[in-house]
C-alpha cells in the first residue's frame, strides 16, 4: 500500500508541472536549467543522507548513453515547458502523451520488438485522437498549433530518452537520475549563455517561488516517490496508475485553472489515452502469461 500511494502521489505531482511552468516568467531553457540544478541538489542530498555511493567505473562505462540521455532530457523539458506557455495545459499534456505511441511504433526498429496488428490499431486510434485535438483549434486561436507542435517535439525527445535509457546498464536509481540531471544542467548553461542569457535575477518573487517549488516538488520529491513506488509494484499496476499523470493535467487545467475543453478535444483525449492504455494493458498481460 505504501508503494502504491507513493506512485500515485508522484503521478499527481508530475501532472501538476504545467501549472508551475506556465506561470514562471523565464525562457523554457532556463526553467529546465534551474529545475535540473534544484532537483539534482535535492536528490543528491537524499542520496548522501542514505549513505549512497557512486559507482565510478560503471558510470564511465555508460558515459555516452548518459550524455545522450541528458541531451534528450534537455530537449524534452525545453519544448514541454514552451508547450505549456503557448497553449492550454490540456493541449500540451495530451500532445506530449503521444510519446508512448512513438515508443510502440519505433520499438520494432530500435529494440527489435514485434509490431502486431493490435499495436498498429492502437497507433492508428491514437493518431485519430491527436487529429481531433489539433483540428479543433480555430483561426483565432492559431497560437495553439505552436504549443501542440512543441508538445509533440517534447514527446519525440522523451521517446529518445526512453530508448537511450534502455542501453544504460548497472546504474541504479537515484544515482542515474542525479547524473543525468547534473549533466543536463551542464549542457544547458552554455546554451542559455549563448542565446537569451540568464534572466533569473529579473523575475518577480512569485516566479522565483514557483521555480523553487517546481525543482523540489517535481524533480526532487516527485522522482523520489516515483522510484520508491516502482520498487515493489507489479507491471500491471504501474501501467494503470501511470494514467493518473495526464488525467491529473486535464483535471487541473479544466477544474482548477478554468481552461475549456471542447467535445472534439474530449473525444481526442479518450482515443489517445485509451489506445495507449489498452496497449500497455495488453503488453502487461502478455508478460504475466
């Protein structure tokens, strides 16, 4: 019960990230930087407090996957946070959740997994769902197209992140997370310096508090609860409970923030989330059997 509650709380925290990112008055790349720094520092503190030790030789052995994964993480967060700024939280969350569909579609190519007719049907249903979400945007709300596009690009980076992490061997959590967050911050510093420059000293107190909360709550506490929950949960439970994340985003965007969802968007959300849910359930049942 403790593990299940931890995982549920982590999904709710992940689902609320858009509320923080949308209202922080910083470029998306700088939000990603401070989120990485705050989150890695918090995770490192917990790691050292529990007397954890880094495995130097194994880290060096995985240096290239770790670096590539960290770059993918940078792209993932930059485009996701920009999506939240350019469109509604619901649109950003749903377009971003197209990532599992990409994983299903690309797994046969990258991981040499079989692509059954059932999976092809799930991918097609998800594409139809995405069409309903996108086509509903009117000419007066043209900016939403950019936000949805950013969400899809973030989904591509997340897919890349997922595949690269499959090739990281021997590094346990939270050591893996600390390393990737730290590397992501190191990659982002020269990028920000060469583009917009650092703006953190120019933001108001509200944005500063939201930024600190995002780093500690989303990365530090969220990832800690996430890995704690995963430790003793079965695959089927993880697959089902993972859908709390996008559903939490939808609930927060409509009931708390007051954003509106039209009937076509709701249909699109059901098709997109439902198809990936059924795919996960089928995959989990196959493993159990």
